[in-house]
């Protein structure tokens, strides 16, 4: 299967938790879980918008 958009993120939105997945070649932790409160959503946004190759360190809580 050909990779069409390598920097796209997949997000599974749940009522108590959201899970985000990014290209495993660009992240040391490609799948992460986030809560549903505002600070959690800010962390999810940061995690999925960092530039490729940045190592995507876990954002501060």
C-alpha cells in the first residue's frame, strides 16, 4: 500500500478519551491517549502539529 499523506494524523474521538496516531517513522511514540478536558485537547493539538522529525517529545501537562 502506498503512503499518500505521510504527515496526516488519525484521531479516535471518544467520550472519555481521545487517541491520536501519527506516522511511526516520524515519532518516538506514534500512538497516544488524551483526556477530554481543555488542557488535554491543547496537548493533542501540539502533538499532532509538530514538524516531522522533531521527535515529538511529550508536551508539558
